[in-house]
C-alpha cells in the first residue's frame, strides 16, 4: 500500500524520480505498480518524457543520463544500473539501495575458441580492448596488473574484434546471446550490475522525511 503522506498531497511539490528508458524501464514501472502508483500513462504510446503520477513525478531519460539529472537536482531520485554508476563514479550522488532487478554481468570477451588476448599480450605486451565503459575497463586491468589499450566505442562493440579494431571487448552481458551470435565468448567476469536507487544530496538533506519514505516504499516494492 502507498504510504498515506505520499498519496494525500497529490502532485504538487511531489518528488521527481528519473527512470531509465530501455531494459530497466518495464521493471521500474512494475515496482511502481506494486508501490501503489498508476503507471498506465507511461506504459502507453505517449511520446511524453515527463509523467505526473499521483504523489510522484517521473522523468524518463537515457540510463547514462540518470546520474546527471540527479546530481544537478533536476530529479530528486533516480534509478539506473550499477554499470552506469561505476563508469560515472565522479558523479556526486548518494547510492541508496540495490533494487536487485536488471541483473547483468560486466565481462571481458573475445573471439570464441581463439587466443587473441593471450597472443596480443605475448606479441605486443598489451591487448587492445573496445568498450563503452573505458573507466571501468581501465580500473579493472590496472587492478589485475594487465596492460591494455582501451578504445572507446559508442555503437555495437561486438563488431570490434571481428574487424580487427580490438583483440577483445569489455561490455555488459545479459544472456550472452549477442556474444554467441557474433562468435564471441566470455573470458572473465569483471562485475555484476543491478538496478540502483540514487538520490540528490541536497534533496536527501532538505527533504529527508519525504525521501526516506519514498526510498523505503521502493525498497519494499522491489523486494516484493
């Protein structure tokens, strides 16, 4: 059930929650449903980016933009993957709750059955790695004591080893189907990523009661 204070005051002065469009969006809406919010409008065909629910305003953004909106105060709270927060670890936001859904793995992958990474290390002393997560990749290779030239790409990272741009990739993996369809396989697991709830530092202080109520509500709904 909705906490009484959240529903009673309608949408005036409501907290703003940034939700990630994409793979996490449906599970976020299901969590809000369990919390007592009506998510019929954001589930519809509307091209709107802002939705005024009863007691909560949600803004829909790219997953990688959630920390920016929360840090700036454009949103009081936000939900995005741990992969995004790890890559943007300089963003000044509070990570409050591991919501548990949207589980994926950050992994090092290369062409299946080959030894591209090992050959590159023996021949050149380093490997070339394509990724959308250059900070995450660099930190991991440094921690492992391995040398890598990290190449940032924006599109389909699986293409890089197939055309000779890189010896391997670091990417977020769900089922592994995309890797397999492109002849790639996981070589090493770097980290596990799940959906996380984050808060703006000022809102967390000045609207502490409201934020704490909403955090507890979403925590329970995610677990349910």
